[in-house]
C-alpha cells in the first residue's frame, strides 16, 4: 500500500511524469505578470522629512533664545508646541504597528521558492485558513509530505555555497522530526524537536479577525493583506494591520456575488441605498461590534 492510498495509478503516473521533466527540476525565475494588482512597497523617504524638520527645529530654537521680540517668541513657542504635538501623536499612533517587521526564523523557509517558483498553493501549508479563525503554522509532517523525496535543493542558484545553504535548511527539518534521508525512514525512539517559529503578524486581543470569513466567504487573496509573499525569500509584515487600514478595505471592496442568495441581498441593498455596487461596509463592515466585542 502506498503512503497516499487516495491516489490512483493515473495520478501517480502524472506525478512521475511531472517531476521527471527537466524544466520542472530546474525552474527558471518567473517574472511578475504585467498589470499585477499587488502593490509594491515604495522606498522610504522618511529620513528626508526628519532631516528637514530637525533643521527647522534648530532654527526655531535659535530664534527663541536669540530674539528679544515678545511676539516672535510667542510664535516660536506655538511652533514648538505644534511640532511636539505632531511627533507625539505620530509616536502614539505607531504603538503596536509593526509594518516591515522581519524576524530571523529558525529555518530559512523561502516563500519565493515554494509559493513562487514551485507554485505551491498557500492553503496547502496553511490549510486552516479556509476553515478557522487562524491560518495556522504547518507542522513538520506537512513539510515531510514533499521533503521525504526532496532532500536537496535543485532550483536556480548563484553559487555552490547558496545550494549548500538550502540543503542545510532542509536538513534542519529532518533533525526536527527524526528522518533519515539515507534509509528513507524515521529514526526509532527519536525525541522530536519543535521548530520554534517566530510569529510575525499579531493583532491585539481586543480585535477579532477570522481568516475563513475572508478567505472562504469573502474570496480574498492572501496577497491582499500579506503582500507578494511569492516574491519574498524572508516573509515580513507587509501591511500596517491598523483599524483605519481595515476599514478602508471594507469601504472599497465590493461584495462578490457567487450565488442566488447574495444576488437577492445585492438587489435589495441596491434598491435601499440607490447604489449599483455593494461594499463590505454596506453589509456592516464598519460596525464596531463586528471586530470589537
């Protein structure tokens, strides 16, 4: 009996034909499709703003101490208070916002290789995203579904050192679960080691978010929130995940009508509000209790 009894002989033949193809074993980097609707993060120009503000602040302080004009000192004081209020507000609003956070992981898992080059569906590893509140972190058993047979990296590399690096990362999976790639078997009485992944995306306890509600019911693509993960060697927090960001999405995202039930709701709401398109906000996506209760 095979490890995958649900596969027919035709399925197995198709898999063998697919994996024996030279173009598959040595995939070439795929360029992003033209007109892709996944936004790119612009280069940061914050340092320019901070430099200008710092120079102006020094100038204002110099005027304050050097001038004997009472009115000018009043204007300077107001300017200092406004600057302090601006940066104070900006600092407070950035608390808990970890956009671009990219921690070092115990295994250098490349989403670019898996989701990009090899076209593995996100939900193969994060299967609970379709059915659960959380997307879940795949167990090592899920990794072994493929890496029982893939013990070396065969994709494009720039050097032998790079290939050796990826092979070392694959070996970490075997070390965690106790797999012997030479004997093609699990080691007996092996004490397995958990892979301590570092969490990247984290919402506060008072905010409710359900993956299945967005992925299954809403038909939202992973890239909408997580960015172009298929291009990331190291995953980072792409979006700010703030309340304003969520509400803006609810206000601009049209409801996808996939059956007669939603078609009827769409027709009723269109008549009620006099609109042609219905957004998530029209269905209650801006109500406080939807995310905070």
